[in-house]
């Protein structure tokens, strides 16, 4: 009983998500400008050969910027997108990049898609990123 009370109090006090609900969206400034700049540098080395110079898509790779990309990921979580990148990119050596490099690239992708930067870096842990909803339209 004490454990249940403690867990309930912790959830209420921390604002932690309850029952799998997400607590933030990409509109809440979930990455920093510095992180996006690091991601841009990595992207130029790792992503542009398939996804194009500004990640607008290549012959065999989909765009990572623009309305089509945003619509495709709308309703997903940042954890979903992070895991997709982590386990399948780059295509010539999936999983080669570190979690930090993947988070930085994801921050760059968010900045390209005009989501606002904030004061905290995008986390590199999937469990944390699953609490951030990818929402195409800015909430009112």
C-alpha cells in the first residue's frame, strides 16, 4: 500500500506520463539549436548521399523535411522516429551511429521542419523520447 501511494504521489508531483500518455510534443522546444547544428554536421557526412543536400529526398530515399515527412510521422512519438533511425540508418551500416549522434540528427530534422528549439537537448533514450508526441500542427 505504501508503494502504491508513493508511486501515485511521484506521478502527480513530477507530471510524469500516466498509462502511456505522452506529456510533450515537438512544439514544446524539445531540442536545442546547438544540438541541431551538431546534427546538421553529422547529416552532411551520413545522410545527404541518400536523402539529398537539405534532406528533401533522393532517388531511393524519402524526404526528411517538408509536408510529406511531417504528415507521415504525425501522431507517432519521437521514440518511434528515433528507433527507426537508430536501427536502419545509415543504410550501408545500420546502427553504426551512437545514440547521441542519432539524437543530434533528429534535432536537425526537427529544426528543418520548423519545430521550435528549446533549452534542453533532445534525449538519446528511446523510453524518454516515447513521451514526446510528433504533432504536425501547432496546438492552439
